[in-house]
C-alpha cells in the first residue's frame, strides 16, 4: 500500500510553534489532509507525545519524534516507533540541555498539554538551543534506542548539516535526508545527486496549523508500522520511498 506521512510537525511545546498547535488540533488537521501517518518532532523534547497518542486514538498511525539540535547547531529529525522510547530519549537529552531559562516574550511559551488542550505545565528550560552532544553521538544514541535519524531540512540555510558543515560527511550513519517543503524531492535529488545513496524524504516542518500536511512523503509499505518505515528507508523487500508520487 502507499501511505502518506508527514513526520515533522511542531506543537505548542516548541517555542516557535503556534499557540493553536495542540496535539488534538494537529490530529484533526492531519486527518482532514488525508495523512496516514504523522509524527510530532518538537525541539529537544518529547513532552507532548502523550497528548498526541491520547488524541489520535486509533484514527491515524503515529511515530514519535524529537528534533534534536546538536552542539554544531545541526537539526536532526529523530523518530521512534513507540512513545516510551521517544520519551526516554527526551529524558536522556534533558541533562545535555544547558540550564538556560526560556524567555517567553522573545521565543514564545513552551506548553505541555493534554489531549483536551488543557495546559499541564510550562517548560521553563529553553528548548530551542543546542544540546551538549555532537551529531555522531546523537545518531549513535538514537540507534542504540531503536530509532532512526535523518538530517533535517538540508536545503535550509540555517540549522542544517549543509549550512553548518558545508557538506554531509560520507561516513555519516544517518538513515536518510530530509528536504524542506521549499524544494520538491525531484529537484532535490538532482541538486543533491551526490547524496543519492541515502533516501530523501520531505515533511511539512509545520509550526502553524494550516501547514500540517502541506508537504509529505509517500511510502510503499505493507502496514503503517515503524518496522515497515525502516524497511522503506532502506529500500528493502519491495518497500521504499515514492519519488514520483
Ligand atoms: Zn529544524
Ligand atoms: Zn522542525
């Protein structure tokens, strides 16, 4: 089957995320946009994944993400097959996050909510900053916990591996490359042909509700499971990313 997935969405927990970006509203919008699988990937935090799981019930398939900012200010889209693993990664990461308070007037609030949009708490530590871990350390940690890692929005001129290093190291253990919504996968595969041995995917990176599902990738998978997704990234046994969809 062919499944549409938008696996990089920010919620109200991301200081730059819109205040209407509650997990419940995101699920509703994703269903309207006919997505089959979605993932939240807030900056350096898994705090709203429980609300996402509660809001989604069985209506849409979920993966569980965090967008981690490495010491070199590179964004890494990390995804897990279940909430507990993503939350454990979030807990682990928290101690690597410098103890700098959020400034809500400058960055916006960082809100943890439940599935009914009730505020549970405000996260006081600034999430939109680098963790004290290098890219390769993060990749190794996520793999050790059963997750996958993609370089976020490599075509963007900030917080991407190419903006920070100028290139993607050939020995990187990454599972794939994400292209921002500003470039089609077809254009990106030409522009970045030298990285063509990695799978290319795209996602909305939505910070506003209307942007949920505005970019997505179609995967050929047998079921909307995380193991099938991993096989699709690896192009194994007939699974894969559909570049012409
Ligand atoms: Zn990013
Ligand atoms: Zn993002």
